[in-house]
């Protein structure tokens, strides 16, 4: 039923698939998620509350971050929140 060649091919396929999972795990761990959106939203709100001057651009970035996170676009939302925090740190 199974010959040596089919077993060898199956083993190589399993090893190859396993290596992809191992290599992809750190990339998956670094992606933004709902928790990172919430954390960045809290940080941005606090920074906005303590900031002075023209906050228009930072508020727009914060709003865009909230909208993106509400639609489940975690990376996009987090990027907007990070941009707002960068603008507020100037």
C-alpha cells in the first residue's frame, strides 16, 4: 500500500510545513489586535487630554484609528493611533 518513496515524500512535506509554521509564528505574534487598539486608544486619549496647541491633525488621526479599529482593521487603526501619538510628542 505505501512504498518507501511515498513515505519519504510525506515526511519531507511534514517537515517543510512545520518549518513554515515555526518561521511564521513570530510574524503572527507581532501583528496588532483588538487589545493593542484599545491600549493605543487609551494612550492617545490621555495624550490628547494633556496636550495643548493645535490638536487638529492628532485628533483626526485618533478618530481614523478608532474607526479602523471598530471595523476590525487592527493594523490600520494602530498605525493611526501611533501617528497621533507621534504628532502629540512634538
